[in-house]
């Protein structure tokens, strides 16, 4: 095998009340990475398309390059037999940067999975997670897993702990449909974190705990209505909403069109809504887009089930 092509999907992190602990994968859109054996050792990025030249080509500054280099270093130290050649990466961006849909995570996961396949699959998907998290450290300064874990593993993923790393895979409810509206603006994660309060009231914390527990219960029970009610976020959403023009109007439009719940995707500016059918999700997506348009903001809407599989190998050659 000399090359592998892998797709990794967009993800919704935070998921309303579950700030920093829950994320899920979408079926589309996503990023694609081709990994090839190279003549020289090390990791090289030969091309990035779809990024408007915004992403670094230097593998030591690119999330995908950093993650693959960490994987190679681990395998070498662990005694795996590696080819004497290096790995070249070609990245095809299908996700806008700073959209709140896990753009950096999709590239990172696709690259790590492709490199692992190219080397004969020495590690399992779960074993790849720490290396994908290293890419997030480059992207936002911290090795968060709530985007990379669902992009890698699929479905809903709960991050119980980082020390030690404890990641719990949850099912993908068959009846849940997601509408995501991405307005034509960029919101950097560090800016979205800067507006957050460092302390919260006990009353707000108790309400948040109840909603997170109900959200997990709704996921296991396949109860989309319960999931929608449990998205209510009393801590993060009120702070970050001020960074997204028209957030409350778009949310109201989604609920009026039939969504059971609605909140910010990741750190924004994308907004996601849950519905109980494809027809409802399409109507909700249209309503969200129309509301953004009324506010003179263009947007792109995606309607998807929860992706149960995560990253997918598309081709080997």
C-alpha cells in the first residue's frame, strides 16, 4: 500500500448544556486527507486545498502534521517496524475555518487515520485519540477531545476525564436529525472562551447538571424530545450568544419551525438544532437560513443524522 484516502466528518461539540464534555459526529460535511509514503523521512504537507491559503503548510504548525508526527514518534519508541520513508499529506478542506464544526479536528483525525492505515493499522481507533488531541493543542492551545473523539469514533462521545483520559462512547439515536446553520463569519475559539465567566452560581450549576444527565439519558433512550429539552444551557450559551449576530432570533425561528432544541455548535458561530424527522429538520434548516438572511447574513445549512461511524477510509492504493 502506497497511499490511503480518508474522510473525517464535521462535529458538534459542547452540545448545549454539556460544555466541554460531549460531542457528536455529522454525516457531512467534512475534510479529506490523502497520506502517501514519501522518499524522505518525516512528515510533509504537499498541498492544502479549500483553505484560501489560511492554514500553515509547515507540518510543525499544522494540526494534521503535528498529530501524524506524534503518532510516528510513538510507534518508533514502541518498537513497531516502520518503513524508512516518511509520510506526505494532502489535505482537502471541506469545512470552513472557525465555523464551530470542528474544522481542525476533521483534518487531524483524517490524517491520523490515514497514516495508521498506511502503516498497516498498528493501533486501534481509540488508541489514535491521544495523537489526534495533539493537533487540537496546536489549534486552540489545549488538547480537547470533544471534537476529535466523535470525528474519530462516531456517534456521541462523552469526555468524563482528561487525567486520566476517560472517553465514553454513546449510541447514535436513529430518530435524531440535526440541522446546522453556518453563517458567513469566523469566530475563533480563544475569543469565544475569553467571554466566559470563571465562576457560576450554585443554582445555575445544579440546573446544568440536571440537563447534562437528562441529555445522556435521552441519548440512551432514543428520546429526541428529552434530548431537545436537555440542551438548555444556563451557563455558556448566554455568554457566547453575544458573539453571534441574531443568535436568539435564529434559535426562535428553529423552534417555531419544529425543532425540539437548539444551541451553539462548538464555540460558534454555527447553530445546531435537533428534530425528530428528516422533514422537520429540513424545515428547521430553511427557517434558520431565512432568519440569517433577514439579518443580512449569508449562511450554509446542512441536514444530517448523527454519524455512528466517524472517519471513513475511502480508498487505498
